């Protein structure tokens, strides 16, 4: 296969990468005005790109490349509700779930379902949903997987307060997951939300059946079981056939991708656990960034720059992974959420037209909360042979009030975050030739700052990452909204499951047969 020559703008970016290869970040940071020039804001979100291995010439050419790739047209298509997922023939209207984009019919449908969700959440929180013994339901177990779990779980974990309604999440089909989350719960006061776009997801429905069995084992009569089962789906007929009552059925639509679905009725667990007002504030914070992303030019568009810098690091500097380190225990699940968003969206090798992409696409996204991460893998970030770009997230103010006079834990947290970014960028020359204490530096990072970890700020942060992922997909020329790799694995699992059950399946390779034989 003949490799096509790069376009002039891509060739210019390659030249920038060669030019900057011998320029250390400590030299770039000698310019005192650099942080001010390379920072951007959107709503409550501030991002400092001054520790990235780039300069304004690179940023200008990245923006020019995005325009050449049709960024403005693709962005307009996204918000207008046109088809931006061509392999499945669908729009991607997650912004309409936040009140931005789409047409009046979409807005009306969204408002109606969110109103029903708020009413159900309020009913649960007020003790208005009785269990089979007439006692109010006091716990909700949300059963989903992937996007039906990661987003709501992250937001609930970040925003929940002590003493609130008991909401728990189950995703893994491993029986231990559900068993652990049911500890301490009473079948008479526990409801389950079965969250599945198609209401055919194997893992989710298997856990749903187990939940039914647990209710029955706890004394729930068969005819009363459906009174403690809530369905959240884009396939209402399938949910009703499964046994969900119409009054406990919430809907969303096939144009809501799983990893973008937390803003829909899939966010029921958020609304129940944190309150409808918090869910509205979350959506409001995201809408602020939606409007910024829709209206701001590329040169000052924060989510677009986040996406372009990620592509710069992966496709031009050749850095295969990207760490996300939130200096907030409330955001400890953010790396897992971003991992799915970025890698499921852009972890592809096919262009929109079905050809092969000639450059790397998605980085491997991973991370953990600081300061814990500093005592785990930061040794390798500082001194390992592989350079890993890092996105730091920190809040200026603590969510939790000081426990005593002189409580300086939040100051310690913030100091560690900024110090790690500085140390990665600047490094340190060895003392007396001692290479063990040498730090090469020149390791790029972006510092994201929020006023505090609240619903509005969190919504803005998540929307920023969504739009950054879309921007990266646009310049890479791929479709970020399908997920055929996920689906293929599920097809294979069906065949293997039949083998484990004792059936003989044609076309199974010897290694798989040997593995199944051992596991049986």
C-alpha cells in the first residue's frame, strides 16, 4: 500500500515537531508571559497549556489544520442534529439533553422525559414509592454497564453528601459485584433501576434477573416484584416485555450514545442520590461549555484546544498514552470515565470513508487521584524512559470545610498538584554526576483549574472532554460515535458461552477450545 504524502499543513506540523524536539520546556518557560498567552477559559473552567511542548506557531497550525478538516462544518452539524454518525445513520444530540442544539421537537421530548425523571426522583427521595410491605423504598441500585454506569457513577460519587438517599451502582456481571452492593439492604425497601439502551444488554439483564431473584428470596411476592423495578431505555417495548411497569419506565433515544448518556434519564441515580436541582446544575454547567464550544473561534476555543493538543502529543510527538490526575478524591472516577469516552470514541483505525488511518489515533488514557498517584506511578512519570503527557485537575477551594483551625490539607493538595506539573516540566540536573537523582523533565502537562467541585463545575469539565474528543476525531477523520469493537467482542462471547454450556460450535479456534475445556 502506498502512503499518501501529508498535506502542507500536516507537513508543517511535522516540521514543528522536529524543531521542538531539541527545545526543553524549561527554556520555553523562561518567557514570563507564556502562561497568560497559552491559557484559556470557558465558564468556570481554566486551562493552562504553557507546560505543553508547543508554542503559538504550533497552536496556529493545529487550528488551521482543524479548519482544513472541516471542523466548523462538523461542529455545526453536531449542534444542528444532522447525521454525524454515518456508520449508523444517526445524529449525536447529547448537547440537546443540556438544552443546546437540536430542534423544538427534540427539546420538547427531552423536557418531557427529564420532567418524568425528576418526578420519580422526588418521589423516591420523599418516601413516596412503597416496597412490597408498604414501607417506603430507601435504596436504589442502578444496574447498567459502560456508559450506562460510568458517567452516573462518577457524578454521584463526586456530588453525593453524607446522609443522602442510598444509591448504589452495579455493572459487572461477576456475581460478586451485585452481592457486595446488596450488603445491608432490605428487599422490602430496595428498588432497582435497569438501565439499558436496547434492553438486550447481556450483562445488565443477567444482573436484572439476579435482582429479581434477590427480591423473591427476600419475601417479595411475584406479582409485586415489578413495583420495585424501574426501566431506563431507548427500547420501551422491550422493557415492558421484560416486566417494567409503564409508570416506572423512563425513556431516552437512539441518538444518545452510551458514553454521552448520563445527561439523559440514564442519570436517574444522580437525580435520586444528589437531587434534581444538582442534576439541573450539572446540565447547566455543561451547557455553558456547549455554547462556548459552539460559538468560540478555534484560537480561543478551550475544548477544541484540548482535543488538538491531545492529537499533537499522540500523532506528532509520538506519545502513546495520556494520564489524567484529578487532585480531588471526589473525582477519583474521572479517569475511568474519560478512558471510555476517549478510547471507545477514537480508538479506531478506519476513516469516515472506511479507509485506513495513517497516523496514531487515540492515546491510552489512564490515571488515579492525587496525591495517591504520587505514591504509585509518578516515579515512572518523572524518571521512566517513556514520556507521558498529564492532564491535572484541581479546585481552588475545598468542598469539605476545614475540620479544625489551621487545617491546611487542601493547601497541601493544591501545592502538590502544581509542584508535580512544575517538576515534570523542568526536571533537575544530576548532582555530582549522580544519575539516580537526575530528572530529565520536558514532560508535558495541562493544568485544569475549577473554583470548586460542585455540580456546575463538574458539568463544564465533562462537557469539555466530550467536545475535545469530538475535535480530535474531526482532525483524525474518524467517527467517534460508533463502537463496533465493543459489539464484536460481545458476539464472540455468545459463542464461547455456548461452548461453556456444552454445545459444539463450528469455527472456534483450538486455543479458545482449550481455554473453555480447562475452565469447564
